[in-house]
C-alpha cells in the first residue's frame, strides 16, 4: 500500500486530527483570556492597542468561540479563513521582531513565523473543508 492510498483512506480521520491539533492552541489560550479577562485587557492596553477591552473581547471570541466552532466542524471553511486573517493580524501587531534586538528579536521572530505557519494550516483547512466528522457534514 502506497502512503498516498493510506492517507486517502483515512482522509476524514486525518482532517479531524488536524482540526484538533490546530485548535488546541486557540481554545487553550482563549480559555485563558476568558478566565483572566481583566489581565488580558491590561496586556492589550500595555501593548498600546486602542480600545483594549474591545481588543481583548475580540481575541477571546476569535480564539475560544471560533476555535471551538472549527474544532467541531461548524462553518469550518469561512471561520478557518477568518481565523487565518486574525492570526496574521496578531502576528503583525504582537510579534514585531523588526523593531527589536538580541534575544527579544529572535523570540518575536519565532512567534511571528509560527503565526504565519498556523495561518497556512488554517488556509489549507479552508480549502479542504472539515471532513465527514463535523457538524458541517451532518
């Protein structure tokens, strides 16, 4: 059996696994934003974002609620695209490595490109769809 046949025969299970792995980050950090909302808003304010409470609420909604929706496969394609855009925007706002030096530069650059890579995975999910183990397919 060629590996392409193996992947094709397990495509729906692998898409479910991909959704779980991609959304683990968003749901975990979204939950942290929900349970520590005032700290999240204070962090947003410290970074200089305008309307920090609104920014924190937006991050909470995108990470926790959109993350959970994609996890269960609900409106997967449009929400994956939306979350990809959110992830790229947060990379530009939160990981501006080009303004930093030394260790801070490297740390921010790593996190910036992790966001870019995650956005790529979300775009793939947008293209492929959620697979049969999803609310979208029921």
